[in-house]
C-alpha cells in the first residue's frame, strides 16, 4: 500500500535508538524527510548516518532534551526552518526508571512528569498551530501497555502515561475538525535497551537473573516472543499515513496479545 507520505516532514523524538529509531526509519522509507532528536550528539549523528545509508532520505539530527521546553520549541522551529513545515510529530523519550512506589522520591516523580508527559504537551503545542493552518497533521506519542494495565515495577510509567492518554483523547476532540489526528501507541515488550533495563531491575528485586525475568516476561505474551522495533515503526508509518485520517483519539496497543483488557 502506498501510504502517501512522500514529501511529508516528520519530527521523531527519542530517535537515536530503539523504538524511536525504528519509527524514524519507517517514515524515511515511506518518503518522509525526518528530523531526529535525542540528547547524546554522537549517538544521534551515528543514527542519522545509519538512516541515510539505509533509506537515502533527508535526515536532520537535532540534539535536544525533550524534558526542557525551550529545547523542544527550538527543534520544532529548526525542523520547520530546514524542511518548510512539520507534518508529523512522534513524541517519545526514555522511559521513567523502574522501581516500586517507595523507591521513587519527589524528584523522580517530577522528572517522569517532565520527560514523559510535559515533553509531549510541549511538542504538540509547538507543532499544532501550523498543522491547523495547513489543515493536515499527525500527532503521535509512544506510551506503554503499563498505562493501560499496571505492570510490576513500572508505577511511574503507569501513572504519568495515563495522563498522556488523557491528553491524546481530549486534544483529539479539538484537533479533528482541522484535519489533525492525535493518537498514542502503547507497546508491550520490544527488544530494546529499555527492556534490558527493566529485566535487570526486576532481577535485583527478585534475587533471580535477568534471563529468568525475560523468560517470565515472554510467558505473558501469547505470541511467545518480543516485538521487533520494525513492527512498531510500521504502525507509526500507518498512523501517520493519509489512509489513517479517520483514526484519532485512540491508544493503539502493539503487544503480541499481552494486554488482557477486552
Ligand atoms: P531506548 O532504546 O532506551 O531509546 C530511548 C531513546 O530516547 C534514545 O534515543 C535516547 O537517547 C532518547 N532519549 C531518552 N531521554 C531523552 C530525552 N529526555 N530527550 C530526548 N531524547 C531522549 O528506549 P525504547 O525501548 O526505544 O523505549 C522508548 C520509549 O518507549 C520509552 O519511553 C519506553 O518506556 C517506552 N516503551 C518501551 C517498551 C519496550 O519494550 N522497549 C515497552 C513499552 C514502552 P539519549 O539517551 O541520547 O537521549
């Protein structure tokens, strides 16, 4: 299917590795020009080189910390300055640290809100006005299955990302009439650095090994395997497509059947 994304401009955050990288690659393969954001300049530059080599697309690496509002505003402006517009935004960052309720102090809660909720608000606020003017836009955010069904040791993620789901639904009501869709993607378990961090934290808690925790995790997935980041990238590209213009205000799960809610 031609997703009719050729020439569109995408801004993808958290894109030097993992799910964000896979999303940037999928959008680039579909013909988008893509600005990618992460904090570490060397890793981001390397990611940009790999994306250019793999897709031949125009890739703009913009080092920034999305938990800092001025940096978010800057990258949206720099993307528009370089490519003329911003059609697609994928809000994403590292997940909040794993751990049980009493392990997190006040600062950890503030950081989680800044990194995983307010970063999304700021990216959407910066990009939406021009999308409304052009009457076309796709606002997307990566959240987590843990925001739909609490998972062990992910209380920061469950709490803060439930707020992101509220934002997505409420904002979609305001944006839909302007041709702008707003959706969240809630992944289950994918083979990325983030997941390794979670197995290690669970192993510290249980006194077992990370491999045992991985085996336990896999047993909760009917598909019997971890997700491939490219599968999430393909979902991002579809939700960004012309054909997905009637899908808005949704949290789309991609989890190999792990989610239990009907
Ligand atoms: P990852 O492999 O650790 O990648 C995180 C990316 O975000 C890196 O490029 C990182 O680069 C960047 N980043 C982190 N903090 C940032 C910040 N403040 N500003 C800008 N960029 C930032 O993680 P992942 O597995 O792709 O996960 C991405 C998101 O999906 C996370 O929020 C995670 O909680 C969520 N998620 C993942 C899974 C999974 O199975 N992997 C499941 C559910 C939800 P720098 O460190 O250089 O900034």
